């Protein structure tokens, strides 16, 4: 998954509580499951610049007694994005399930870097905090794409080959870092509840570059199967 708000060019929780600390504030996301079959605004699909592959399909369906978001990736790429423009929130909660898994996925390899489902948060980390070479690559990608790109993206995902709680960089760019919440032992077609504190997870994955959580730029949900040419189907319900 070459993730960012527009996938970094072509290559590109747990609630924190303490006696002296307030409860982490939940991110105010608009529910994408409106009255129709298409995700409700401001959610919108974003692909790669000049993408020739089909976009991953997002639709709203009735399932398990609720309106849910279904994500169908078949040799495709694209994310469903909710811009947030610096929202000062830390806690992100959702439920997800995998109905059809893409067993060819291997997040350690560019050739198999696809996701059956991922939930990501993009941040505006100060450019000066980004290592020099990556900073220059970001500037080049922004110049080529003509858009402003996020400097740090944290993605929650799963990989049938990796253990739960595995942390790794995207094989395309270190500007995207991954936390595997479900791995080889997680059953299919079973809802899993997630509640994550972004500040805690960001510090774990990007603590080498930042000591505090940067402004939140966007929340993304998606799946892709462009590298393996496989197929996956997942469902997501925001809380």
C-alpha cells in the first residue's frame, strides 16, 4: 500500500488516562454510511497520480444489523479519505472484518505489498524533522504531483504472515509505517473492535523523529491488490 493522501507521489486506541491527564479526545469523523450506496461526503476516493489501474470499490451495504462500509479490492488501488485539517484529537475507534483474504500479501516485499484492509492516519510532521534524503524525496514528489503530501502516515493493518503487534516500514517509503493489529491467528468473517490512541502509537512508530503528535491531516481507510493482482473483501464500521 503506497499510502499518503495521494500515496506520496507514485512511490510515494488505547485511551491514555492518568490522574493528571484528561481523557483522550475522540476524532470527530463523519459517518460514511449514509442513505445511499456510496460513502457520504466528505469521504472521497483518492488514487495514484495518472493511475491506470481500477480504483478499489467502496460501497455502503446492510450487514449484521447495521449500515457498514464494504471494501472490495481486485487488482485495484485507492483509499477512502476523510480530510481533517489539524483536528486536535487522539483517539480513533472502529470495527473491521475480513470476509475474503488476499493470501498473497506480504508487507515486507514491494511485490506483495497489498492490504486486505488498513486504517491510516496522516500527519503534518514538520519537514525539518524528516531525514534529509526523505525530505528531498518528499519535495520532489510534491513538485511532480502538484499537491501537498503528508510527511508521516501511521497505518493499522493485518498480514497473514506476521504476528500481531509487528511494526515495520512500508517497503516503498519510511514516510508510511505500519502496525499489524491482526495476523495469522485471526479468524475471517469475525468483527474485531479497535480503540487506539494515536499519540501513543505515533510515538512508538515515529518517535525517532518527533516527541509530540503532529497536527492530524486525514484519516484513510482502504485496501489494495495492485501488486499481487489478487482480491480481498473487508467491512468497516466507525464508532
